[in-house]
């Protein structure tokens, strides 16, 4: 018989913060409810990464996800995108198990950012600090619209739907 | 002297899960959906704006103007700076479109140029939305794995 009773972890939602540090850098922070070892695995194992990397609101389906998280190893994510699939890929430049990870983003050629993630465990939770450093400020400005365009479209569609529903229920 | 300003939080109140942003005045209107349409057209101004926001005194000036319009003299007193010093800061903010000034008689009044500030916040908001959603999903994956590991441990101990 198991004597230990575990309190069921409630859906405690931690805050995501975003700060534009300079012309070329953005820093995202978030505490994840779990040890650094597991969070690191979720970043570096394809079968885990593909479960969380693509927000549902982006309305995109991941066709394939390959991850070789070793220094010099590659990753490649392919999305179902019209008119043809879109691929995001790059190379791991730093892999320090459970504490630090860095990769390049090469899909848009040389202007891509380097993403560095650090994992800091405290009391069973892990502070994730994600740092995106762009080679130029123009590249960073462009990223603000580029990466999230699909999401905005989705929200626009939702807006339209809500307006339509409001109109029909008001009649 | 700069004010003990540090970080100012802007919490998006219309979101189910608030997203905390740093370095923006508290009084920015929150109308994100309509804003998203504007953002793409006005990228060129972003650099000047972010550079303007990188200084604690200038963020303090914006916050002050968020409460009420103020003259250069008011601001100089408030921030204990010379008129020339304050004028320089206001100049940077004005160039970035974050502040507008109007001279009536001998008094130059400064006002918040809110529209530009909304663009910056909208830019960051998009970024924040993407990562917030990602991390919510990551949380689920990690919690599931942590639970599984603990139950495996218990089984092994039996």
C-alpha cells in the first residue's frame, strides 16, 4: 500500500514575460512546473518537442519533426502550409544537458537569430530564460510580424465569427 | 537623478491569462485586435521608439505624462534635471513619436503620443502570445512526465 499521498498539482499558470532588451534582442521568461532535466528533455527530444512547440491558435499542423540535439547536430520542423509545406531548420551550437541550449535559425538565410535557452531549477520548478539575438534590428522588427502572422489571421477569423454570432443572436 | 523607476508592468487585462511586459507605462490603452492591423505598416518607427524606451528617465517621463500633460519646467522639477537635460530627453521621445509637444506663449506642454506606444506594445504582445501558448503546452508535457516518473519510482520501490 502506498503511504504517500500526492497533492494533485493544480492548474497553476505561471507568467510569461517578454522584454525587448535592445535593438537586436528579445528575452522571454517562464517558470515551468517540473525539474530542469525533464524540461530540457522536452526541448531536445523530437517526440516531446512536437507536442508543445506549435500553438493550436496558429492553425498549423506539424508534418515532421527531427531533432539531433548535439553540438553541430541539426533540427528540422516541417509545417503543413499553403501553397507548399514550410520548413524551419538550424544547427545546435551549444548543448549542456539540463542547463543550457543554443541553436541557429537558418530558414531565412543569414539573417536568422540565434536562440539561447537556459534552465534553472529551484524547488522542483524550472525557470526557462529564452534569449533570441538577431544579427540586425531590421531582422528583429520583421520577426515581430513574420512569425505570428498566421496567429493574427486566426484571431481575425475568430473576430468575424464572434461578430456573426452576435448578430444572429441579437435578432 | 533618475527616478526609482525600474520596471513598469503592463498586464493585458483582456487576456484570460495575463502576460506581463516590462518597460512600458501603465496607462497604455488596450485595444490589441484592431492594432494588429496597423503594425505591419509602421515597422520603420519601431527602432526609434525602442531606443527611446531604453532610458529609465524617458520611461519615467512617459509614465508621468500618462497621468497628465506637463510642461518642460514641470518635468525638470519632477526629475530634478536641468531644462536642457529634460529637453533632450523629450526631444528623443518626440522624434520617436511617443510624445508630442505644443508651445503656447512661453510654455511648452508635453503630451503622450499614445498611438506609437500602442504599436510597440502590440509588437511585444504578439511575441508574448506565441511563447505563452507554447509554454502552456510545455507545462502540460512536463507535468505529465513528472507524474509518470514519480509513479514509476513508486512501482520500483514496491
